C-alpha cells in the first residue's frame, strides 16, 4: 500500500453538527484484506489532535461491513468530526475460530492475525477523517508477504 494512499485515507461520514442532533448519520465502512471482505475484525477509531470525544469501535460482518459505536457518548452512533487513528485487529484461535467473547487476550489461545501496521495502535498507519460527508470508510488492507 502506498504511503500517499495511507495518508490520504481521509474518508469519512458524519455531519459537522455532530453533538449530534436528532438523526446523525452513522459512521460505517468496509474492510478488505487482499481484496476479500474481512470477517470478524474489530475496527477502533482513536481521536487524534484536537478531535473531541473518546472514539469508538465496530466489528466487521461477512461482507467486511462495520458500523461504529462511540465510546462514552449520549449518542452511540455519533463520532465528533475530526481525524482518527484507525486500528484493525482480528484475534483468531489456532483452529481458525474467533476468540471467545468476553475472554481477555492473555486468557485465550487466540492470536492476532493481521500485520502490526494495522493492528498495533502504536504502529498503525491508518487514519480516517470524519467530516461533513456521509460516505462509507473503505479500508483496503494487504497481507505482509515474507
């Protein structure tokens, strides 16, 4: 993935009146890995710079689609406008099944299946902009070839 593409991953979908009014548009998107929908990935949106709020997360379905739920908000479908660091993580057990819900990572045999450039909050290069347009966020991930 080109560096300029990652920097330009300024896509978004939320009205600037987010506070968030009576019917704010949801932050939605699609994640693919090597051009295939990514099932069972957790997508985290972490505010950057002056962006208000606490961020949010969502989980991808079989088509790779997700909808973000805000952390600590009166309106869970609303993220304040601004720049967000995006983390995409997918924990899987050795048999290919997802990590059991409600079990802490260190208590499970599940391991991260995505490259750290997407899954590690300190190393991710993914950034999204939530702005006035209500366009789905498209995250196109690629496996790291050895």
